[in-house]
């Protein structure tokens, strides 16, 4: 892939307002709480104040959620897998689940995840030939109680695993 037309350092030293902004509330990947989506939509639309065209669209992230689940499970198993033998009784059940998921992933699943990751990379490169900014939420849920280990719902929908909110 060729380098960007304008080097990053020069772009920072000579900033220009974006001309085309893409907004997506959820990257077409998963759920986002309606409150979070509304706040982010309002923020994205503020780019119109500097003359940017704001469109609701996003790159093709097909297979992204599955690739994330697979590659994350492998990472967790690689980094924390030894805890199941030494400290299993001290490890949270959701971490045990994720380690075991990573330990049981097949080579074919890894290949599929890597192919999806490569396709997403190329989709993003093509997307940014048209859009200057992709605005989207960085969290799926509003703040939740500090004593709650992880979100269990997005809006009215119950989540099935502890990483579904990510």
C-alpha cells in the first residue's frame, strides 16, 4: 500500500477541516445503546459547522465480530492460559470461558479470522479514499455502576457473553 499523500506530521502542522465525514452508530457490527448513539450522532453532525458533508455510512466490516472474538480468545489463551493450571479457582468465570475458547479454536477458524482482518483493512483503505473522518461511538453503553463487573444489557437486550458489549 502506498504511503499517504500528505505525511502525518505535515497534516498535524497544517490542519484542514474535513470535507466528508462518515458517521455510523454501530459500524454494522453490534448494538449500541440508543443514548450513546444519539450523543455521537449529534457530535458527528457538528462537522457541518465547518462545511463538511456528513453522511451516515460505514466501511464493510463483514466478519469483523467473528474475527475479533477468535483473535481475542487466542490472545487471552496465550497470555493467561497458564492460570487455569496454577490459579483456576482465583480466575473469574468469564476469563476461564475466554481462555478455554482460545485453547479450542481450530486452525481453520484462525485462517478465517485473518482473512477477515485483511479484507477489513483493504475495505478501510478504500473507504478513506472518499471520507476524511469516520465518526462513531467508542463505547456501546453509558456508564454503569462501578460495582458491576461488566455490562449485561445494551438498551433492552440482554448480552450473552461478557465481551458482547465491547
